[in-house]
C-alpha cells in the first residue's frame, strides 16, 4: 500500500521515496459517496430562490437554440431575484445578491479588438 501524502513532508523527502510531485492519494470509490434511501430522506429542504423554478445551492441550466431569448430571460430572472419581485407566477421569497457574468460572445469580441481587455 502506498503512503498517503498529508502535506507534512517536504518535496525532497517525497522524491527520495520514489513519489513524484504529481502523486495523488487514492480516491474513495463512488459507492462511498452515494446516499442511502434514509440519507436521501434526511437531506435538508432546499430554499427557493424563485419558488418552483430555481433553488439556492443548486445547479441550474438554461439552454435552447440561438435567438430564443435565453440571455433576456437570464437578465429578467436575475433582476427579479435581486429585487425580490415575483417572476410572473413564480414567487421570489426575498431579495438576494446577484452577480451576473456575461460570457457569451467574449471570444469573438476579444478577437475583434484584442486591446479591449486592457481598457
């Protein structure tokens, strides 16, 4: 069995034992990370960001073909979440801090004006 690097040894000591700096401790099998039915039932309830649509501390994906107003919807959702205003029939329980990162078209914009990033 290989010794697990705990960060307490120096790099030369590891290299002397025949381990490279890229040595990683063994990973736990996937089975050790799966939840049982009891574990699933005991998960805390999720807190709604926009009730029935988006929940806090979860991953949400917005996808669709080009030109179907995904960005428009994302800005609308962000504004409603930031102001605590209902999004149509979806309730927004309370205002939240929102950071909206625009990345679409960034590669094309940078190629057309490489000095843009330094401004």
